[in-house]
C-alpha cells in the first residue's frame, strides 16, 4: 500500500465552540500560517451558523466542512440540516457518526449509514467516525467493534462512492482526554480498517481511501502518528481551536503526505 494513492487530510472539528465574532480572526490567523505547499488538504468542520461566512471568505487553502447532517431528504424535521442544504452552500465534507453524537444523541449505525448516503447523493464526502470505548479495548473487542461500525456505515456504498468517503478512527478513550493512542495502536486499527475495505472493495479502491486518526492529536504527537503507513491524516478537536497548533499539525502532514 502506498500513500501516493490517497490524500492527506487534516480536519479540525470545532465541536460546539467559538462565536461568530471570533471566527474571522481565527481563520485569518490560520490562513496566514498555513503554507502554500501542496500535499495535504486542510479542513475546518465548524458549527452550521459559521459555515456561510467562512465559505464566502474564500480561504483558498482551507476547506470548510459540517459536523453532522440529517438522515432525511427534507420536510418536517425541526432542527435538522439536510445534505442538499449543505451542498447548496458549497460544503464538500461532513463528519458523521462522531462518538459524541452516538453517545449523547443515541445515533445508531443505521442512522450513520443513512447520513452517509444522503451526503454521497449530494456529492459531499462523509468523514465517518468509528472507534472503541476503553472497556471494549480492555476486552480485546476493538477490531471486531470497529470492523462492524465500518461495515454498517458503508452498507450499500458502491466502490465508486467509496472513493469519496473518509474514515476517521477515533478511540473514545483518547477523545479530549489528553491520552493519545500510540502510533502503533493507531496503525494497527487504521491498517485493519484498510484491510477490511480491501476485502470488500478490492485493493484499487481501498488504497484510495484516506483514513484519519483522531483523539488528542497535537503538535507533540502528530508527526509520529502521521508517519504510520495507514494513517493519512487527523481529525483534530482541541488543537484545532488554536491556529498555531492546528497549522503545525498541517505542516507535519504535508511533510508526510
Ligand atoms: P480531541 O482532539 O479534542 O481529543 O478531539 C478529537 C475529536 O473528537 C475530533 O473529532
């Protein structure tokens, strides 16, 4: 397997942070720090209210993504945002199945799968989050559980559609805890995810899927994680709220990409 077949992606997940008044200065600061070199796609997944202004600002080297999408087309679903609405304003990436949505909003694997299909229908790349709890890891259930999540999220996804998908391995025990998976642990699971994709879709398609690691990634640990053969980038929470830290992680990814 070779990284030349796929994109390095560093995606920030702001979660429910920031205010409109802070967004422009943050993006300007980040934009000024992000170099011109190619080799990595930099992306910020921000709360919905900030998306139009950030897209309108035309940050050339900075993609803007969403954090969630409705599983439905349109209609009486108060509070929901549809994939069509996102694509209509120029969104190209959207996180789905984040563990916080699974945990706090009871999101199921079949809902994640429906969201994936909604996004693909609109030409938006889903960033599909999977990852085990500490209890599952301790019981040696990581591979089985993550494998199941991947399979369920991609149910009915064709090989051509798979090319648009991004998988983010985010062990729940590493999210927001400061406890990062070791580079070996991240590679072991990301490699197993790619192997599962290879068995289902074949080598040509599986090698083109970007697989990200997420969970307390920071400038301190990014270069080791990103050096792993099946870790193609990162999904960054806390460190994406600081332009300096986020820009440094992007630089590491460019070196590895
Ligand atoms: P942290 O980087 O804050 O651990 O969050 C990771 C995450 O959940 C990204 O989606």
